C-alpha cells in the first residue's frame, strides 16, 4: 500500500483550489494508495464566535508575507465534495483537536501554561464533535 500524507494544517495556505491538488495527486497515486491529511475546521466553535462578532477568519491578512497567509479554510462538506469530485472514496473523516490548548503560548523553547486554556480543552471535550478545531480525512482511489 502506498501512503501519501500531506503535512498537517496546510490546505488553508494553498493559493489554488484543493480540488486541483486532489486531481493532481490522483494522477500519481497507485490503485492501492491512500491519502491522509488534516486541516483546520472552518466551522470550529471559536471561528463561529468570530463570525458572530463580525470577524471573517477566512479573510487573508494582507500585512503578512505571502507564504504565511491563510487564504481559505474549508468545512467538512466542502472538502468531502472536492474529494468525491476528484474521484476519491472517503474511508474516514473525524473532527479532532490537534493541539493541547494549555501549551498554546510557546516561543523560543519557552512554554507558558495558562489556566484559561484548561477551560478551552474542557469546552472542546463537551461540545459537539463538529465544533472541534480540526478535521482529519483518509481517502482511497
């Protein structure tokens, strides 16, 4: 079995449609190939709160260098649509929190734990799965 695993948290930086990327991968993946990737969930709880306050989390930050800009985050429905349109079968899809929020603030090897982030971990553990901050997909030909 051939496995292609994309780097985590990268789809939002693509300057082209994810559908185009999937169509290309299909041309180089053998029949037994599997694709595994994770990406932020555009419908995560805190992103929903941002939208309620009038902030668009999908708006590119024009003050940052080109390669560090997030261009677009996707919903599970959008990614599922791209996958089936590119001819892939979705073997598994899960909503996950890929990070422990207690360690959110870290720079230059220094980690500062914040008690508030214990609450964030707890909140995500009781909210519906579709509110979690990340998604993981497993696809096959």
